[in-house]
């Protein structure tokens, strides 16, 4: 990504935009976690020809091995203990 188009932003606007995107990222990540919970509950990864949730997250969704592991572990934890979501 070319960062030249960020240069006209004031420092204040740059930080404001960054904070907004971080909040958005957290919201999107939580939505992804909830969708992974449902994919696993329905075992859709098997219907799609993947041997496991990790295989689906890695090959099917394009996450790295470590990113797949973290998301699946988080999804399973939230599915078992919904109170930790907050």
C-alpha cells in the first residue's frame, strides 16, 4: 500500500482515523469468530471437503496457521464460555 495519500492528513486526523479503524477491526473480528462458531457447530467445513476447522480456516479462508489457531481457539472458548466475550 502506498502511504503517500496519508501525508495530507493532520496528525489529529491520522490518529482519529486509526482509532476508528481499530474499533471497526475489533467488531469485524468478533463477527468472524461468531461465524466460525456456527461453521463448526454445523460442521460445514466437512461438507466443503476440509478435514478440520483448521484446514478450512487455513486453506479455505487463507489465514496463516497461527492466525487459524488463534481464531479457532477463541471461537471454541467463546462457544463454551460466552461470558468471556465481553
